[in-house]
């Protein structure tokens, strides 16, 4: 499934690039921009085709096809639910990448896509508690919480989509961690009930790997909101489907609580960085009297550039942080450790992230006092996408793709 999704995505990206250039889905170089090459968006169209191809193959496989038709998840129509919800989110992103769209309209598109999942009964059924119990959700709470999870995931991914290859790589690592945990839990429970989640994450991994060769710095194409919102949707769906297929009673008896609550913790673990970035962006913008939807260049990846890291090194640092955190959380869960270890891992990971920039701060290469590093003065490398000045951050500019919540 992953190979098919990767192959279709990879092969279609050049065609999508030509299409994007012909319809003008590539911003003109403006006086305030720092990139020198017009880079088309809409790479998410190829990723959507890869998703459809992966789902088609999955539905034809004997074992996984039967699981995708399990009436407990998506009323047995999980493939159709993903195809339709993905179609709505891709259409929303396509129109935004091509013409531009108001943030509230994009939010409406995200809610509509999440609503389609709910309509097909792809919802959170219960929420695990640290004390070993669960909170069962009625139909109203299922709808509200599922839509909230999907919308937050979509926007968290969109926020981190600020440098070449960053979003695709981080989501790929997140999907790998979820896939590994799914396989480990299935083996522990001796039941093949998590194949829906495994299938979704495998397809998501393939989509990201197929797109990365075209998107890694210097990028030939951006995924745009079309792709960022799509992979955010799939990442959220992989979490939602777990609670519809795992037998919690068996899981609670056979393994410790940490793996049981991991469906909730793992997405938070791999998305702590973009989620924290989202919260800090809102606080930062409102503190300067600006709209929380206003784009700026104060995101974490931009800060790493400003203190002296190159474009590729910044992306690799973000990859390393995500991989370290996700792999540690999954490894600890499989090993069966107390739940208290999780917040300690969070603290350790944040310290490691801060230490990555410490040598440059000591040398005086970053910060306002030194006037910024060479990377900060010259801005993002060519191919990073259009930018917008922001008086709240010296030398600031917007990320290549305005996140769904930032306009």
C-alpha cells in the first residue's frame, strides 16, 4: 500500500507542477520576497491521487480489505469516507492555493470534511483515562470531539508547513510511529483488529515519501494547503479509527495502561512542536495587537534559521526532534513503563530542542543584539515560497503556505 501510494504520488508530481504553472498557481516574485524562483503549489493533488491508489489496493487485499469493510468503523465504508472527506479538503485547499480564500471559509471546509467522517461513523467512541478507565462518548460528544481532533490536526500540520520538506517529513515520522505502535499492540493482543489504522498510516507514509523527493530543499513544488490539510486529515483519522477497532477490555488486561492511552498521547507527542508553535503564534500576534490569523515569520523553524542554521539543517533538526520523541514514546509504551514517564520524556525532549541552538547563542551569532545571523539577513533560501513582512518580528516574513488558521 505504501509503495503504491508513493509511486503514484511521485510520478504525478511533475504533471501537477506543469498544471499549477499553467493555471497560475505559483505566486509572482514581489519586491519584498526573498525567494528568486516562482515555485508552484498544488502538490497535494498528486498526494490525493496517491491516497486513492493506496486505498484502492487496500480494499482489494483479502485481510485488510475485510477490516476496511468492518461495520464497526465507518459503517464498513471507510474507503468511501476517506475518499469523500479527502476530496472536500483537497478542493478547499486547491481553491485557496489558486485564488486565495478567507480563513473562516477554509475552516468551514475543514469542518465539512470532518463532518463527512462523522457521517460515515468514523468517530472517537471512547477516551482512555490514566487510571485505567474509559469515558464513553454519546453521539453528540463523538461528533464534537472528532471534528475538533480533525480540525486541530489539520491546522497543526498546516502551521508546520513553513520550510521545504518540513511538513511531509514530520507527518511521515508521525505516521511511522503510529504504524509501529499499531503493529506492536496487535502482536501483544494477538488480534488483527488494528488493520484499519495500519492501512491508513501505511498509505500516509507512502504519500509523504513519494512527495519528498520533489519537495526537499530546494523544492520544485509546494504541497500547499491542498496537501498540508490532506495529510493532517489522514493523521487525525488514523487516531480516530483506533478507538473503533481496539478491544479495550482485552487491552487493559493484557498490557499496561501506557500503550492503551497511546492513541491519545502519540498524536500529541509527535505534534507537540507544531501545536506549541500554533499557541505561541496566537499569543505573539495578539500581544502586538494583530489578528491571530495574521501571518508572520516568528515560527520555530524561522527562529532556527535566524540563529544561524541553514535551511536543510533546520529541517533536519525538526526531523530529529520528532523522530527522537516519537520513537522514545513508542519504545517506552512497548516496553511497559509507568505513565509518569511520559511527561518526563516531554520535558527531556524540550530541553534537547533548546540545546540544539545553544552553541550558536553562546557564540553571539543569533538574536537581536548581534543583528542576526547570515541566514536571518538573507532570509529563507530560494524556493521557500512567498513571504510577508511582519513588524512584530525584525526581518520577519511569512511561511511559504499561509496556514489554514493564519490566512
